C-alpha cells in the first residue's frame, strides 16, 4: 500500500521521520523521495487478491491512511490531501523527478516491517473501516450445465437461451442508464469555474465518465477535453507542476479501458475526493425540480420527477421489466406502474 504526501519541505520531512521513530505514525518499509514530496511504501505480509468486491474496502482503508499521514506537520499544504485510489501509479525509483534529470527519484529503506491490513487499520485512531468483506469468498461461476439449468430454471432458460434476452444488471453490478446530456455540460462548467491545481487530471477523467453516462461520442469528449488544456494549465501554482498535453492524453486513456467500469466507479464521492469539487448529494427519485437544476439537468416545468425517471430508465432498458425498474430506481411499485409505457408507447 503506497501513500503519496506532497509539498514536503525540510521541516516536514524531519517531522515525518521523528513520528516514524517514536511510533506516532506507522513506519513504512521504504520512503521514496519523489521531488517535492514522498511516497511511503508499506509492504504487506501476504499479497491481497484484488477481487472487485474488495476494491471499495481497500480504497476506504487507503483513504484513512492518507488522511492520517497527510497533515499540518507533514505537508506545507495540509488541507489538500490527494485521495488517490488503490490502482494509482507512482514514479519509478531511478527515474527523473519533476525537479529535473539531476534529481532522480530515490528510495530509502526505513525498516524490515511487513504489515497486515489489520496493522494498518490499528495505526489509524478511531478508524471505522470494516475489513470483514475482505474475507468473503468471491462468488464462483456456476458448474450447472445448460441441460441441468433447463430443468432447474425453466423460466430463466426460456428468456435467456430460447428468446435470447440480454442479462439485466443492477447498478451495483455495473449496469448503467443514459443520463441527460445536461449533466455532461454541467460538469464542463464545473471544470471552468471550480477545478483547481491538484484536481485537474481527475477532472478530465470525470468528464470522460460523465460523457459515457450521457452517451456522448468519444470524438466529442476528446474535442472538449483538449479545449480545456489552456484553462487548466493557467491554474498552475507550482512551476514544477504544469498541466500539459501529455497529462490530457494520459487521462483520456480511461476511454480505452472498461467503459462501463469507468462510468460506474466514478461515483459522486470519488469525483469529489479526487477533484476537490463539491457535488450536491441529490437523490434521483422524488427530487424537487430546483434540486435537479442544481446539477444542470433539463427540467420541464410541471412534469413529475417520477415520470421522468421511469421514462429515462425505459429508454435505456428497452427489454427491461417493471420489477427491474423498481429495484434500480428505488421508486415505489405503484409509481413505476403509473408511468410505465407499453410497446405502443401508451400509458398502462
């Protein structure tokens, strides 16, 4: 587990080393000088298999450790911790730092320590991260054959195998629906008005995520992203931390990965943590029109929010069932039935 602490001066480095020595902070296995900051490497006793059901817990634990280590004694900018995910890459030891070729990235061994995740949690006062999900066995693929499934699950067999209906995924399983394009335009305004240095890279990743959620073409997303380059570069506060075309290109790599994964993993909390932009926590169901307008959604005056929600869900799930809509939107059964449209686009 690696933690990045930026804006570390001479005194801040002394403070960190002292705290590692007296046990106030958990002593890392290695400390890496990255230029104007440090990377703290905590080696684990056993490797942790990164099943998807473990990602959220590990990210919560890492965030708690980041907030513990990044404070007013360890950083010149204690109020701007970079809450980065468990897949974040770091500068390779021996490579060039931001300070130039004369200042390579160096590693210093501080201990022989190897830790368990429980050790890391115990080093964080009042840490409430529940590690129990890490010990749940991932679901195994069924060993039932199609012939056996035909006998055991006749309704499923008829729908999925005979009729060829696609699998319906819940939002928790990675299913998505297409959002209003106004959400995408709203985030573009946020980039212009609120994003600052430290959140620029992730603001572009968030734009990619919103673009996928809203069904925006990759060509338009790329065009919009590069249009922000000059503005984001103008936010530079540190001469050793410019925002370049290479940064934009790197952030756009998100579009080449698992698109559905990107559009779902970039939650409101994830975007807030990584871009430092506050996003109002609005529930989709039963929202007032004023709340919907806050996040840039187009609202037709006098039209019920529940109706809009059902309509959008149906448009995104042509083969979807009312039961799926009830489960995924959180709307009441009678509400979904009220606004559901049949194949002739008529209210039932």
